């Protein structure tokens, strides 16, 4: 169902790809938008044991696209160093494919707390709770269950590792 990577020597291990997802601060979520145009948006997230968690408003283009088709991909760029003299970049990135769903059960509170802790690890529990409750009614949580994960790095980084 998912294509094999053409340049297998540049393929990252699943463990390395997961580490990129864990340390990334944002990525690009791609959905099937209006009139089947791709709809890709930058978004913050948290990786949690085979799934990627996002937050959203309860209405809008993103929610409409998810209701139309649950298939999605999510890309995180871990490294992107331009090397002008070689007309290339030293890059490392990951793409996750899967199905995204709207979370409306008891996981909603757990998931928003995981997102809050990632982005504000030094915050107090009281402040976090009050901030979450302030927007609770308008809050929607999304979960991408990863079905396929593909990580790749530029050949220059592969060569540096080999030295």
C-alpha cells in the first residue's frame, strides 16, 4: 500500500524516525481539502506511542477535511542546512501516514495535557488546568494513528556518518 523508499541508503531506522517526531516542535499536516485540493497546514503536535496528537477548533477547514476523508500525512523536518556551493541541503525529515480521528471521549483531557506539557513543561498544574478550561468548549483534539512511517536524510549526512 505504501511505496518503498527509492534511495534506501538514505532511509532512517524506525527508531530514528520516532526520535525526530518526539523532538520536533511542529510539522505539516496534509489532508484532502475542498474540491480535492491538497490542504496542508503547519501545526504543533505531540508524539505519543504510535500516534500523533493535535489540537484544533471544533469547526473549520481542517475538521471539514477530516470528516470528508480520514487519510492524512504529517511531515516533520528535523534538519535543513543549505550548502550553497554544492547546490544541496543537509536534510533529515520524517513523514507519517495514517488515519486521523476526532477525539471526543475521556482521552480529550489526557491528550491536551500531553500537548500542554510538551510546550510548557515548567508550567504549574493549576495554570495549565485553568488555561485548558478557558477554551474547553471550543477545543477539539485530533489523533493520527500511524500506519506507515518513513524517515530520510540527505546523502551528505549519510556520508558524514560513514566517516
